[in-house]
C-alpha cells in the first residue's frame, strides 16, 4: 500500500551525473550482479503519505524528445519553474529542506554546493519529465498555466507566474491566459485619459462616445469616460473619467477611441486622438530574496526575480516579454554548471526512489543476468581457450604471439578414442581418451594423437582420421564451451539476484545520506563482493573442469563427464581448496576495479568532451567504451591470480603422501622457472576477452531486461511534481 512505502527522499550525488544510471550499472552484468536498476517494478502513478506523486520513468523517457521538447519549454523556463516550485509548493519545499538535513555536518562549503546543485539539477530534470509527460503539445502551456494559477493564487505567486510564462517562446505562449493573469496580478485602474489631438467639428450638445479597451482580468470592470466639447470651436478639450475600472495591467497598452465628428455642412471635421494613462509601475532589478538565509547555498537556487519585474507586451511578436535587464541580472547570479541563459543546472536523471522488488522481478533480473553471462562467455570461448593454454603451458608458447598461438591450437589433431602403443619390450598401454601418456602433473602432450602414428619405439595403431581444417579449428577453439556456459549461467544468475537484493538492503540500512558520503559505486561493489563469493563457490567446479578440458584434450567429452571424472579422481572437494581461494583472489579485485575504472574513465571522457553527455546515443557509446576500458584494466590487474588458478586446475591430484601445491607454491615455481613474465602469460588475450565480454554482456543484458519488462526505465519512478499539482487542483 502507499502508506507502507518509505518517505520520498532526495538521492543526490556529490559527483556530477556522468551517464544515465542504466549505462553505468548495466555495463557490469551477471558475473558480479552489478547491472541492477534503481527503482520499483513499474506501476501506475501513485501518491504516498506525503502526497508526492511518483510516476514510472519509461513513458516519460519516450516522450522526452531532448531538444525538440526544450524548444517548447526552454531551459530558462524549466529552471525558473523549478525555483518557483521550491519556493512556493509545500511538498517541493519539504523535499528540498529534507535534502538539506541529510547533508552531513562535516561537509565544507564546496561539498555542500555540489550536493545542492545536484539536488536542484535532479529536481529540474523531474520537472522536465513532467512537462514531457503531460504538457508537450500545442495546448500544453495553457493547461499548465491553468493548473498553476489554480494552485498558487496569492498576489506574489500570480506575479511570479506571469514572469515565468513570459519566458516562453512567442509561438508557445498562452497569450490570452497570460494577459488575464497579468490583469489579476496588477489589477490597476485607469488614471486618466489624455487628449493628444483635440480634433474639430464635434457637437457640444451631443458629445461623442468614448470607448476604452476592456481589462485583461476576467473579473475586472471596464473604465467609463465622457468627452468634453468646446462650445466655441467643437474641439475635444478634455475627457471626464466617470469610472476608472479595474483589472488592468501595465503590461498591455489600454486604448481609448472616440466617435468621429458628425457631418455638418462644410465645417472642418478632424477626429480627436486620445491616450490612456495607467499608474506608474514599480520596477526593481536583481533577485527576490529566498525564504532561506542569504548564507545558505540553497538560497541562490530558489531566489526569484522581484515581483514587480516589468512584463511588457511585444505588439510586433504578439507575446509578452520579461524585462531584459531583470532577467539578465538573475542569470548573472546563476550557479556553476547552469547552461547559458538558464537559472540553474539540469541533471541527466530526475529525482528517483527505490522500493523493494517483488520475487518475480528478482527472478527475471537473475534470469537476464544468467543468460547474458552464459551467452557472453560462450561467444568468446576461443579467446578464453587461447588464454588458458598460454597460461598452462607458457614454455611451449614462449615467443609466440596471440594469433600464432591460436593458429597452433586450431591445428592440433584431435585425440583418438583408443590408442594402443606397443613398446620394444612387448608391453603395451591403452588410453581410452588419449590422456594416459601425459606428464607428471596430468597435462598431456598436445601432440599425443600424432605420436600414436609414429614407430619410434614400436608399432602403433594409426589414429582416427581427422576432420576438415575448419571443423578441427572450431572443435579446438570452442573446447569446453558447455562448461563455460553452464557454469556462468548458474553463477551469474545466483550472484546477480543476491547482489541486487543486498544492494537494496545496504542502501536502505545506510539511509539516503549514504549517497553523499560514499562514491556511486561503493554500495553496489560492496554488495557484489558477497555475490561474488557465493557465485564463485558455484562456478569453481565448472571452472576447474573447463581448464582440464582445455589443457588436456580428450579429458572429457562434455561438462558432466568432466565433473564426474574430477570428483572420482581428485575428490569432490578438490575444486574448492585451494582453487576456490585463488578464484576469489582473482574475481574480487577484478570486480572492484571494474567499478572504479569505469567511473574514472567516464569522468575523464566527459571532462574532455562534455557534449557527449547531452545525447543518449553518445552517452551509451561512452558507457560501452568505458566498460571495455575498465574490463581491460581489471583483467590486467587480476591476471596473476588467474594464471595461478589455471596452473592449479590443470594439475591432477598428487600421489598418496605428496602434498598438493598451494597458491604460493605455484607462483614461486613459475617465477623461479620462467620469471615474473610467466604470471602474465596470456594477459593480452584476457584483456581483450574481458573488454569484449563486458560490452557484449551490456548489450545482451539490456535487451533481455527490456524484453522482460524489467529494464531500468521499467523499474524506476521519478518525483512527478506537476502531476501532484494536477491532482490537488483537480486538473488533468
């Protein structure tokens, strides 16, 4: 129920928004469960106990057409409307004040300013979403003015609304409504009617009728006047004001017309010309003081133009204009980050909030993460196969580049089903899968099948015929694809769902002020560590099987046979100790660095090319590029642990009485034998693999979420201030 929902809270960020939240989080898909979206499952717009209205983002995003929408409601209008609402709307002001209370006491002035600018920018973006949802049509400005004028009726509020709507372009101004509003705000009477040209030929016995233009205000009264004619020469010598009227505005010129003189023989006739004078308008420059103290960082963002700021009618353009000097004076006081001509910054995301997801939505998100992890890893198995072989047998591939090693692996003959080798002394050995002739650690000679056809020590049974070159290459390069896909499907789905749950739990426990204290990736990455531990415990046996299948051709025909063979030969627990610790040592730093590197790359790109943040397409490209770069950085950093894991997994169980080598033992042996470079064998292949994997997972995951209606926009709701006003006033 609405009453059970948490109170609406600001979720500002100390750092300026760099990309849409979906671009950041979706880039880190299932393996670490970081592709989650903020927000609840989509539902109709609803109000909570504070009468805030929260609307699903999806429909608003589709209606928000960027520059097209901003031509109808330019930023100077939207940012001034935000100031108006923060100043006069009780709900908006409560949200603004709560955002101030959430700022930690130890924040300095610069940090407070960044937070307040972020809060204001998100609020303005919410206003833009509301405009795009309900008012982005030819009659939208008029309907918006009607809603606002019914909610804010005081004299100061009415004058501020007239200033606000005078900021609209001429073609989108509701001129008639705005004129009536100005008449209600100014509500002046006619001061006098002056005779500019007395005319001639008027009859003093039948003075001409004087007609004044009606007032702008709906409830105003029209002024009444009577002409005074000189009896001697028939000229108009004065206008007697019988009723000064009401509801007039200085913004629009009041006109007075007089009947032409009657035809009377050959006497000269010349019509009189009249001029109406209204009371002088009080004008002021600068800014109207906010309700907050002057020293407050928020006061500069809620300050408005003086109530008596001149609003005049441009007869040539047929629209109302705000005095340029007054508007420029306030624009000059605009805070940092405000676009030119606007009265404040605009964020890329609106004010949003997150509520608990239902079990079905968690299941869909987990399924999307599982599928994208499985498909992503399966599609890139050739890169992983080359990387694994380079790590497991760095001596064999020493001096070979990535493509040379890949070509060598692709040409390897497949092991025979049964190979019988007769030695000189009459003994024989049969290897059911071609692996019996391996070395002490269980890793076979890749050319065992070829050796079976040689006669070095006796007669050998010829190996089975090899498939065509293309089929052979695909078989070798996609070795253990089932182990990789199945393992990452299970691990990705489990870690994804758990991370999503923990991230929301942590955010709720820390409170909304956590977004002010911690960087954007902190909560997600902290939750993902637990998800990684659980996911790694699931994928450990599959990874061990994959390594054995890749490094020992013929080890098993499929993942299930491989799991069964490892369990039989090495024991069920062999996949978790010490391999499990090595996997954690690889995966946890990998995931942590992905977040920090992604954030750093995005900030660098947007600082150099800030215009890239202004388009959804370019921001997504930046996200993809940043995801690739962060994957490369994370892979390079965690590669030594990955190499050690491969070495451990490639080794068979030691003989009875022998101690199994540990993580440090393998690392020491590699460094002593081949040098430190051995720890980075295959690093290039893994970097390319990791970068491509993140980008591929981003695309697959984003598509699946949209297809299952659990995309970021489906799950987010934003603070729809304007919808709340419509509800209060009974408007549309």
